[in-house]
């Protein structure tokens, strides 16, 4: 699931419109629209403002790869 799909799903589950979400998160409506449309360059602090309403935040996660070397360990 992409970030845009995640935000859209959480917004819908909370019965919020895009304007309501933007107001609650303290970001502009244009930002919400761009986030839900999957724009590739967004301010991380604003993304976290939106995600915090749903109890989440963007963070660094280790990459996992399924390579033969990994499987032998």
C-alpha cells in the first residue's frame, strides 16, 4: 500500500473530507490533494502532521532483501 492510499483510506475511515482533514491537520487543502494523488516531493514535516491524526508517523525502517546470502544466515 502506498502512502497516498494509506492516507486516503484512513481519512475515509474517519469520515473526513479532504477540507476537514486539512483543517484538522493544519495543512493546506492543496497539500492533502497532492498527498492523496501520490506527489513524489512533499514536505516530511507536513506529512507527519497529517499522519499524527491517525496515530502514525513516517520513519526510517531497515531495508529487507531476500537474497541467497540473507537466506543462509
